C-alpha cells in the first residue's frame, strides 16, 4: 500500500505540479495518462474532476491549485454540464471554491496577464506611434479571445504573429512583463481558490513523500 501511495503521489505531482516551471512542462512529462490508460491527459475536465475527488478522499491538497485551475480553463457551460460535476461526488464546498476562483481566474487574463498592452509607451522607444498602434490592435483582438487560460493566453508563436512589428525594446519588455504577470498569478493561485499558500502545500507534500518513503521501508 505504501508503495502504491508513493507511486500515485509521483504521478499526480507531474500532472498537477507545485511550480510554474513544472506546469509549463507537464504536457511533456506527465505520466498519469499512461498509468491510468487515459487517452486525453492532462486536459480532460472529467478526469480532472475525478482527480479532485481522489485528492479530497486521500488528503492530498497540494495538487488542488493546479487541478482547480485546469478544470477552470473550459467554458462555464462545459464545466457545469460535466456529468462528474453533477453526480454528487464533488462536495458543494469544493464547487463553491472552484466557481469563485473561476471568476477570478478569467478576470486575471485581461487585468493582469495582458496588462503589458495597456502600459504607456517606453521612454526609449524610437517608434512610439507604431508600437502603440500594434498594441492597440492586439488589445482589440483580445476582446474576442477566450479568457479562461490566463497562463496560456500568449504562447511562443503569438509574439511574432501579433507583436512582430514592435520595436525590439518594446517586444522584449512586453515579454518580460507578461512572464512576471504569470509568476505573480501562479504565486497567488492557491488563494484564488481558497486554499492554503504554496509554502504550506509544499510542506505538506514533502511530509507526505517522507511518510510514504518511511512506510515503504518499514519504519
């Protein structure tokens, strides 16, 4: 049993990690899909809701910030229509935390992640009118974008596609501001969903791994 718990913790950690760097790599390193014979993992809302149920039953709350974020990246209609959401296995308290966090998560896309589009032109920008117009056009375009995935609202190819006409300085500063916004959002992710801060959750994870290791060794 100790071995199985240790193994489960390892797989869950890779799919629902504790750091932003690990989150960015999870599609490449996640082993949970192969372990559970799940074709679409991560990214399946029904499976994420199953993981949330498991986390509640097995007392592994450190995976919940990433799991709550994950199931909040779909439309509210899709989330509320999931059979798992409605089968009575997800506590009302958990649903409330997810729905409150869902609103904060979607709001963060424009208020925080895309804030670099609203900043005044840089003093050292040699093409203030051009760079201002490029950002204005992208701002208008984002009004039609999905706002459910703040961490992924700008991916690598988007910078050249939408902001390739910025001067080098404005482009670099925009990227830095966006990455800083992602880090700040991730840092407060647990609190968005009414969970303990990361340092508390990281400590709980470390204790659980130590306990599982000790049980496996027969201590």
